[in-house]
């Protein structure tokens, strides 16, 4: 298989384990099981050729959390033509 496929597979494994860690108090155990199954599949298909993808995948979820909370911390309000909605970040 190509390097791009190997990188994408390891990226998915890293992101899955990162999501399992971030959500460990809610759905983390189920995500960890799915990540382990994905790990076995990626190891069988591409081997350990692109561990850099795994490290990159570990960083995806924290970057996503940071991006979604970029307006916070505190109460953040958005205004449309007809309404104002406030959320706590």
C-alpha cells in the first residue's frame, strides 16, 4: 500500500485514541475499544510504516477542542437578526 494510505490509517488510529482520552468520563471506554480494533486492522493492512501519522492523529482532537473553544473562556453571545444566543465556553 502507498505511504498516503498508511499515514491516513495511522492518523485515524491516533485520533481515535485521542478522542477516547478526551471523552474518558462519558464514551471513552467504547471509543477505546473501537480504536483498538482499528489499530489491529491498520497493523494487519499497512504495518508500522507510518507512525508519524499516529502522532499527528493524537494532536487532531486537542486542536479541534481548542478551535471550538476559541472565543472563550466565559459567556459568549452570538446575535442574528431575530435572536441572541449565549453559551458558556
